[in-house]
């Protein structure tokens, strides 16, 4: 079995590559390194099943065609995307080209070579939920940024290839994911940014009043979710959420990480209009369809991330 992992040199991609290699798949990665790093894959270089790391762009249709023709993949895990919300507000075209045109190129090749596509969506497409309600896949969507809009457009396009052209498609919507290999700048995520600031003894900056909540998913649980979805026939044609089922406010997250209120400050939000104030995942569907649940507690995940960041600092 061979799998193409787009965005495989990125944060989640690195863990997905690891998961497929350890389950004896032949793996090919395509990544233009716009936000990834080939070093993320360095520990797999000697594994012969990692067939190729192609440093190229999914916006180039011919490159994608040639890759599918060369390897005849059974599965494509499509993770490559422009992921920065603020950048998508500043340059919407970038989100459209990477996330919609890039996905179109993958879908066209998948149609031609009969490849199953696992498309990585995001929880950022959802509308605000009531304070006591978790979000399941029937929850209304409201894309509040070109990032969310382009991801949703990619999902809809993929579903049209499923309904209209019989391409096997699975749409995954993981909630905010964190862990080792995530960037600690604005291209990263809140947990990595906060833990890194703690280690540097710098103040944690919270955008807005910090009451916005997140359901934080540890990255190995996320990779497990992607892998299980790719192996299950029941998931084809479905949209599936993944999260822990518990949310935490950004204020409480900061306090959990630094335990000292003096090390936390609130600053003006860059894009309050694109903020989702409450995100709690309902993963019942993932449990039913593929027996998936998140295994890692937030405390455990933060500790693993912190230990990894300390190790990275030691290597410098
Ligand atoms: N991190 C999260 O919290 C989260 C949550 C839900 C969904 N997602 C989705 O998961 C996927 C991976 O996210 P991530 O956090 O690992 O981000 P990431 O930026 O680390 O990974 C994306 C990878 O895609 C590559 N890429 C971007 N545009 C490309 C292009 N045109 N051609 C080839 N490669 C390209 C980047 O270089 C990067 O390595 C994305 O689709 C994202 O929308 C992420």
C-alpha cells in the first residue's frame, strides 16, 4: 500500500508520516516547505519505505499528475494548506490558491488514478455554539476568515467528487492540535507559543479577554485519527470531528502553563471578527465509525511538548 502525504514536512504531517511508516505503508511526501521543514522528517530518512520527499508545490497540476502516475497511490492524505488566519485576512488569494486550487489538483489526480483522499478540514469552519453545547458535524458552519472559507470550499469540492464522480473521500475536522514539532511563532498554535514563552521567561500574551475556549488535541492522537479514518470503509463520504470533548479558556490554559498571573498579559486581538469564542468537540461519530477517542490528557500533552522544546533548545 502506498500513500501520498501532502504537507508531510509540516507539524501534523510529520506525525502522520511516522504513523503510516510504522504501519508498513510506502510513503511519499510532497511539501513546498512554505511552513514545513525537511528536518522534521530527518529521523525517517533511513527507512526504505519512505520512498521520496518531493519539495514541490501542490498548486502545480502537472507535478501532481506525474507523482500520481509514478506511484499509483492507494491513499492520499491531503494536509498541505495555508494555515495562518491573519495571513488569510491580509492575502485572501494565498488561501484560495493553496487551499482550493491545490485541493482541486489533488482531486483531479485522485479521480484519474482511483485514489482515496483523506482531506484535512478544520474546526475553524464552525459557527459559535451555545455555552453548554459541544459541536458535532451537524453544527452550522460560518467561515469567519478566508482560511476557514477556503478550507470549507475545499471540503465541498471534495464532496462533489464523491457524490458526482465516485472518488472515495473522507473529510476530517480535527480541533486545535498541539505538540512537538509545532512552530512557536504565529504560524504555530497557542499551546506551543505559550510553552515556548514560559521557557524563555517571557510574558504570555493573550489576545482579547482570554475567555475564548479551545478543545486541544494532542498531535499523536490526531495522527491516530487520520490513520484510522484512512483504513475504515465506513468513513468514506463522511465528515468527522476529532477532539477531546473538553474545552479550556485561553486564560486557564495560560495559568495551567505558568501558574503565575504576573507572567500573563492581555493584548488587543488582531482579528476579533474571526475569533470563535467557544470550541468544544463532539467526537461521538469518530467513536462510532472507527472506535477513535483522544487518549492524551492536556497536562500530559503539555509536558511532552515542554520536554521536546527543552531538548531542541539544548541542540542549539
Ligand atoms: N494545527 C492545527 O491545530 C490544525 C487543526 C485542524 C486542522 N488543521 C489542518 O491540518 C493541516 C496541517 O496543519 P499543520 O498545523 O500541520 O500546518 P503546517 O503549516 O505545519 O503544515 C502544512 C504543510 O503544508 C505545506 N504547504 C503549504 N502550502 C503548500 C503548497 N502549496 N504545496 C506544498 N506544500 C504546501 C507547508 O510547508 C507545511 O509543511 C492543514 O490542512 C490544517 O488546515 C490543523
